[in-house]
């Protein structure tokens, strides 16, 4: 199950990006009951997958009763390759049915096909939103699901809420054959990555890039180039990727978000984030572009 991306869908043609859930189509009209569907069933952040069938990890069911599962909530989210998709949640103490297991969605990034992984991420975000918006944030009355879109409307004051998205910039700072990588105390030992930070209200992406890089490592950048974007459903980020060139200053780490940072030669990179992540793609794209330019030059 592979398909080539339509390059016209992307904002830039500089890179051959594959960040989109190409086989997913958004619709709000669920199929008739008992239609076979993909079920993205979460127990907290863990997804129910088949433990015996590695070819088709996701359960394809006529309904959750096929696996005797009691759902706390369910949402129809659209179609994947023409197959209806449901997002659902079970209680924390739900035991996986025979030949199934609950696995961390993060850990499935390298196991699921990319567009299926991001469809699972979409499902997780919708479930998270549904769970956290049962009551109005303005007056506290119960909210009611609307059918024509993902939204919940307050039964008393009418306030409508949509799934929350948190835009964040993620930036590879380059200096010729070196790249600036940093590590957060949360990372696995030894791993370094690109710099990233959430966009503040009232801030443009460009302003955010300059501020975050200045705050985290104390350097200035120029020549920002949009790279691509990637939803990151933990719990609701939208990562917007850029390449930026070093323009001045010495590295001074902030000591909180960043515990170490440095310039790494492209030929001697430290352990990097997993394949499939936008951080890894930012680094690999620069690596490929730099080496092909060197070859040509
Ligand atoms: Zn209200």
C-alpha cells in the first residue's frame, strides 16, 4: 500500500515532501451501521493494534461489539482509502481482547505507514478534544456535538468550540557544512534535534523563529525558508518546519528547555530523532541538498 504524493499539493517544490495523509479524506457523514471500518481505539495514548497480524495492524470491524469493547466515546472522522474510520476511547482499565494489544502511538511511527500513522494521530486529537470539551469553558453548561463539522456547542450560551491546534515552529539552523542541534532534558540519552517552540498569540511564524532561537541558544538567523509541516498529535501540535541560516552570535544555552547545543558537521551527526519525524526530515533534506551541491560544485 504505497502511493506517490501529488507534488502540486505542497507549498514548495524544493524538497520531495511526503507529509500529508494522502489516502485520508475528511467527511462528516458516517456510513450505515455495521459497515466494515477502521477503528482507532485508544486507551489513553495507546492504540489498539493486532498483535498477531503485522500486515494489517489496525482492527477492521463492523463495530466495537465484535471485540466486546465498551467505548467511552466514539467519533466518525472520515475515510481512509475509501474505508470509513472511527476514533474511539475505552476506559483506563480496559483489557485488550485476545490477539490484540494496546501500544503507544509514538512507538508506532516506524511501524505504521506514514499516512496511516497520521490518520491515527488525527483520531487521537479528535478523541482528546471530545473528552476535554464536554462542558462549556465560558459558562460550565454541557456542550452538544454538531454534526456538520468537528465542533461542540454550549447548550446554554451557544459558545462553539473546535478541536484545539497549537502551531509550533521547528527550525534547522545551518552554517555551510554544519548544523546547529540541541537537546532537551526530556530526550533519550545522546539524542540531538532541531530547535522548536510554540507560536505566541499575536506573533508571526517569522517572529517566533527569531525569538525562539534567540531564547534557546542565543544566536541570530537569516534567510528563513519554509520546508513543510507535520501534525504532531501529542496532544495537538502542528509543527511548521523551516531551514534558517546562521547570521551571528555564540551559542549560549538557556539551561531550561535546552541543556546542550552545538554545531555538528554533516559528516559526524549525533543520534537523531526517529525517521518519519519532521526534525529528522529537516536534517536529512539539508544533508542531501548539501552533498548534491558539493558533488555538482
Ligand atoms: Zn456556555
